[in-house]
């Protein structure tokens, strides 16, 4: 794989299209979490400090057409504040007015294009749209690892028109971090999966079976596995149409001698509500939902982790958005972070968000910002956005 990092690109005097991942959570028109923007600052600063003009682009949400609530304007305002220089906002990502703004942009300055997904041609990877997106620029930098599993115009197609291409610092860090894990694994290797859906993660479960010694499952995902074995799960979130699949995965694990570890107790409440009084149970009552792994499960997971030399973790182990159901995720996070010699890969936006800001969260070996992209990488699939960056 030959990918040039942005630090090896000659940027002086160039208008550089920089694909970022500004797909941030918004609440009442405000950015609720700036992590994704902050992660791309190094690359943006590098381009403008090395004599280039940065033309930033990203998607936000899943609009099918122009949707004012999904404008990137709040991102331009945040960038202006944090970079200490005006980041102008273009009315669109292509077209005449935007083209003029791109042409007039001074070297050392930055311009943010409007949400790429206001045009369905972005996701369709249309060559005409890619050509328009490339117009007026002479180099391309991709820093949007979180979108690298998509073959869209801005992550793949555009490079046909901008052969002077490179990976940003975040993209390089992600690729190097993940490469270390897949190419040089240490054993015992333990995987932890959580989150809401089994269906999203079947591919990665199957591929993990060929690599890991043990798979621990928490989060809502666990209830599909427990119900398949007739263990009562009350009103917990479950994918009823995946029971058969769960049984097959169970059999596959046994055949491959991968130990499958499931929760033995649970933190339950009638619903995921901040006002609910959580209880710890071993058997989930019919009117309750399992919302976190219980303390005995935390101990079991920790005891097994103590022997591990490498851990891959994707998906929160409970409804972490409410502190009452975040304890399992936090206790396992702390145990991993504090275990000397344990290499840890924490993947997925939700898992990172759940652990962010904890005093020990800097001790993980690699925290991946990608959700789907990280899972597909771990499955061993080729990421179109990475493939297109190869020279
Ligand atoms: P995913 O996108 O599949 O990684 O799922 C992440 C979501 O799973 C988060 O929003 C969590 O709140 C949710 N989650 C994890 N455990 C549970 C649970 N026991 N019940 C309901 N939701 C859960």
C-alpha cells in the first residue's frame, strides 16, 4: 500500500480540497460534541501553514436534498473561533458562486463547502459531480477515516480528477494504528463487542472468530444471544429475527475454540430513563429492561482480561448515555487502560464517546474515530476511500 502523507505533499500555491469528517452531533442547531472537528485541525493547519489554500468539505447527517437544518454553517463558525482566522462558508459544494469563492481564496486561508450530501450524486459517486468537486483545485487530502468505507464522490471518485493526493494526519494515524493490530497481534487476544445491534456486527464477529481467543459480549447485543438460549431477558432490546443466527454464531465459536462470554448479571430498569431507579439482578424480570452489565459480569470480564495481551473493543456495554447505565463500560475501560502491557484498540465513535474525558482514557494504545470504517477494516475488507488514495 503506497499512500503519501500530507507532510510529503508540495502544498505551496495550491488550492487543496480537504475531505474532513465534520459529521458532528447537533442539538438545537449547536454542535454537541466537537471531537471530530478537533481531530482534523492538525491537517487543516498544516495545509494553510504550508502555503496552501484549504477548501474543506464534509457530509453531515443523511439528507437526500438541501436541508437547512443540516447546513455545515455551525462548523464554519467553530473553525473560525478555534483557528483564529475567518473560515468563510460557501453556499454549496459545487456551482458558479462557490467556484468564484474557491478561485478568490487567498493562500493560507480556508473555505468550508456546504454539506456534500445536499447532492445525491455524492453518494452515487457520480463522475460528473466528482469532476465539478475537483474544479478549481489542484491537490486533494483525505482526512475522513470515518467515511473511508464509502465509495462516494468526495472519498473516492474525485481522485480521478485530482491525482496529486495524500492522506491527512488523522487518516495516517488511524491506518497505522489499525495496521499494527491486524498485522502484529499478541495472544491471548480478547475481543469485546457491545452496542445495540447484532446485525451490524455479524461480519466482524465471524472474522474475529478466526483471530481471537475469546469474545466477550455486552450491551443490548447480548440479549439476542441470551434469548436464543432461552434465558429470560424481560423487555430488553432484542433482534428477534437474529435468534437463529446467534445460535449459529455460538456453534461456530465452539468449533473454532473461541470462548464466548456473556453477562451473568444485569443492571435493569423499566426503561432507559434518567429518573429510573436501577436494580442489579441475575434473572431479568418480565417487566424490566437490561441496560448495563452487572457487577459480577464486570468482575468476570476483568478477571479474563487480566490474562490478555491484546484487546479489541467495539460498542458500549450499556446505555452509557445515562450515568446510571454507564458503569459497566467505564469499569471495563478503566481496567483495560490501567493494565500494564495490554495493547488496546478501542473502536467506534460511541465507544470512544463513552470513555472520552476519563483521566485514564489517554492510556489506550489506539482509539479509532471510525465506526463502520473500523469494523470493515477489522473484517479485513478493503476500504474504497483508502484504496483510492494509493498511488
Ligand atoms: P451501536 O451503534 O450498535 O454500537 O450501539 C450503540 C448504542 O447502543 C448506544 O446508543 C447505547 O446506548 C446502546 N446500548 C448499549 N447497551 C444497551 C442496552 N443494554 N439497552 C439499550 N441500548 C443499549
